[in-house]
C-alpha cells in the first residue's frame, strides 16, 4: 500500500489550500484515513480523520470550521480542504491509512495507522 500526498505549498494567511492523498494498493474503501501534521522537533499531531463510512473526527480545535476532510472512494483519494489558513498551520502534512471494520472511528494517535505517505509541506506566511 502506498500513499502519495500532494497539494502543499506557500499560502498567505487567510488563504486556502487543498491537499490530496492518493492510495494505491490495498482496499481504500476499507481504510480509515487521517491527516497528521508535523513541525521540526515535535511529534506528529493528529489533525482530522475520516472513517471508511465517511464519519469525521477532529483533534485540533483550531481546525474545526476551517479544515474539511473528505474522501472519494472511486478515486481512492482523501482530501483536506484548508481555509482561513494561519501561520501556525505551517507544517508537513502527512496522510495515513488504517484498515478498519465499519464501526471503528478514526484513531488519533500515529500508532493507530499502519500506512503513511511521505508528506507535503504547507507554509503559511503572515
């Protein structure tokens, strides 16, 4: 199973970016998916997850109302729409996948996910 994240870049505060993560191999529709972010010197931080059935779970309060996760099972892709970006959103954003049964909500720890992408850099200038 391979995850390929893209869509990062440089944005101004208040701007928007849309990240994508394409999953190849495995059974995408059976995976819970999540986005984490990491800044140098710190552990990765769970941002938001989406269950295989489409239910979502946020960890970072600041992401609520600004970030939206979605998935397209036909395209084997999970998206992260980020609006009203802030400088503190600057990080490498990583997508992660974990095979799950239908009733399991997305975990919030890195150890809850088996497969990881390489990450995409998001830099927000003030």
